[in-house]
C-alpha cells in the first residue's frame, strides 16, 4: 500500500434485517452510482427468502462508511430513498446491492399501490404459501393478483409491520369460513414473520477508506452473485462524481442501435471498440486496473468517437454485408475491428469497402477469430489501423476457406455466416400457400425453432428451412403436400412483374408453377422436392446441399474468394 493512502479498517457487526431496512429507508445506507443496476432474476429473489427462512447464510454485506459525499441512487428496490441528512456519516453498499434491493423492495413495498403501478411492481410482490401441503415444493412465489390473492398466500410486504399483518388476516377471516383453517394460517404466518425478523446479517464496514480505495475494493468483488463485466469494472475504477459512468454510456450506445430494429450489440464488443479508439493495443484481456489508470480520461473522451465509429460499422454490416440482426454477427471481434477502421476512415473508398466486404466473409468462413488470443487480436488491430491510415494492407488468407458448415449450429460463426448468405441469396420467401412472409421478422422474434428440420436427425444446413406452417403440421408433411397448398392460389392473384421476369429468365422463358415458385424461394431444386415426395429424405438433403454449394461458389467468385474442393468446415461453438 502506498504511504499516502489511508489505512482501511474493516469493522464487522451483526444487524437484524429490520434495522438495516430502517437505515435504508432513512437514507443512511445508500447504493453508490458506480454500482451495477438491479439485475437479479425472479428465481434468485425467491431463493433469497427461502434461504433466510431456513436460516441459511446469505453472505455478508460490505459497506463503505464515510463522510465524503458520493453520487448515489435515489431508488432501491423500486422505491424512492430520501436524501442523506446533512453532515452525517453515510454507509455506501459495495457488496450486496442485489440482496439489499430484494429485501428492501419486497419487505417495504406497499400493497396499496395504485392499479396502474401494479404491473411494473409485480417483481417486488413475493408471497409465502402457508399450506402444509407435501405437493407444494416451492414455498415462495411471485403473484400478480387482480384483487386479493388466495388466503393461503402471505404477502411478505406485511411481515415487518404489525398493523399491516393484522389487517391482512382480518381480510383472511372474512374470506375463509373455517376458523380452524384461519388459526393454522395465522400460526404459520407468525412463524415465518419471526424467522425473517430475527434473521441476522453480517455487516462489514470499511472505515477510513478514500473513494479510490472503495472503488478498487468494489471492482475486486467477483466472488459470487452477478459477475462484473470488464466495462463495468473499468467503469468503477474510473468513476468520478461529476460525470456519467462508462457503463451507462455503453448502455446508451447499445440501446440507440437496438432501437433501430437491429437488436442489441454485445456490450463487451462496444467496450473493446472504445478501448481501441482510445489507443489501447490489448483489447481482449489487459490488466483492467492498469487500463483504468492509464486511459481513464482518454476512455471518457473517446465515447463520442466510439459511438460514431460503431454506428458506421453497423451501417456497413447492414448495407454492404446484408446483416439484418446483431445476433447473427459471426464474431463480435469483427465489429470491434470495423469500428476501429471507420474511426480512422469514416468515408472509405469503393476499393476499401470491397476489401472490407471480402475480409468479413473470409474471416467468417475460416474461423479466424475462434478462440482468439490477445496476440492475434493485437495483430489484427494493427493491420486494420494500418490499412485505414494507408500505411499497410489488409491481409486476407485464402487458406481453409469453407463457407458451408458441416452441421447447423447457431453458436458457430460459420453457421451464422451461412444464414446471412442464405438471406441474401433467397430474400423473398413464400410460405406453403405461396404467400410472402418476412423471414427476418421470423428470425428476430427469437423463436428457437425458426430454422426447422425437414428430415429428423440430419444436422446439415441443407436440411433446415424457415417456413411457417400451422402448429400441428410437420414441415416435411407441408412440403409433400405443397402441390395442394400452393395450388389453391388463384391463377389471377396479383404478381410482381419484376419477379415474373426473373423467374422466366431462370426457367428458360417458361412460366413456372406456384409449387416451383415456393421451392425456389427457399433454394430447393425441383428434383430434390420430388425425391422427398417419393420418401427419399436423404437424397433430398443431398440434392439441396449440392445446389447450395454451387450457389456459394458463385457468390465467392463474385467477391474474389477462391474456394477449394471441400466447402464444408466444422461448425464449432466459436462465436463469441
């Protein structure tokens, strides 16, 4: 420890839950603004109260006691907190925000909230099932009532206040006809309330620490609970009272992109882009305390440039690559490197755009960033910067370029690249009735079965289709009956003249049937479909796979990429 730093004196004490909640309600215990937001899931909240009732330890709370004024949250557990009293000592929570917010939000929330607040407040409404029922395995639950809940559910919001507790059971008595049942419910509720009220928490106070020391302590608290992301760690280490945190600014960038319909970018990718824009060379796993010390002002100053560079990178991915959704980005490192390029060259030449397009597809098809190391990314960052500044070339390897994944696995960068290409190759999809549908909208809905198997068990991407059917209809049956379904379209149904022209050109000038039109929209050769109708599912997949590979070869030739004889590459879980 440096000689100019204060000596930190930990002071462990034991407090009752009610005493802690009282201090929070009076503004004497607060959450510093550099803390992460409340992120616990409902199940974690229920487990906390179950542990308390059983007497299990829930971990100590670490607070920083100081006379120094620190910007803090004005709400805890969804409830407003009064400002601290002038001149008094304040305790700031460094470890335990999620637990404290859950306790305060649930036990101090009012049950008489207005109806228009009920929906947003449901997460704080936790109830204890008072029945002695062996079939009831979960004693605690969330409940969103319309009116009063069943009499056997005890709202935890009443257990700390005697008048509220009595008022609740007066209503139970009016609802329940059996006095013995009411007596049993009251007896169990009193036992629950006593266990919660008498539960003791270990509170460790840090006394004599400076703000820098407190933030450093906070940044090292990754033992349990919700782990800090690197950006949140550096945000804590570079926290200053007068400005918004890095984590908040990254959230703003992610939100602004998501609101365009593109979806949420990986926060870690935006943070790494910020590091690159600020001049850091190791963007993967540097020593975060060193980064915070050496780059803290440059990081905050680089936020506007990062926002602009990330926006240009996303626009390039959308317009030049055809990437419709953020979650289909093969590697988050690609976004970081593109943002670095556009930071230095916001208006690239046509030749540079073409080179970046080729670079994107080749890095996606060669597992270039699968298991990327700091050394690999440092070299890639140097190459991109040099190319953007005109002092170097962008190396693009033609070794091991395999655009077809051997199995359909959306955790694989190669599979994500295949999906992007397929959306480019077959942009206008028709359902089994021959009606167009928005394939990107289907993918954006997040349905796990958007890409459905035709033949069960075959993992190849040629066996996957995005084709809506009625819920009770299997995809293979819908395809086999395609003649009947698509044939129901009226012959005079409105058609797109341009689509008709393209179809005739592809068919040697002849008109094609409604069935062929549906098949072509999904990249299914007519002969492959006939094989499927005959019951030969394997040959169907074989034929479609060969057709897709030929289309991929033509696409690769258009962007100047040479492909070998074997187009299939391993679809490893390598997409970060």
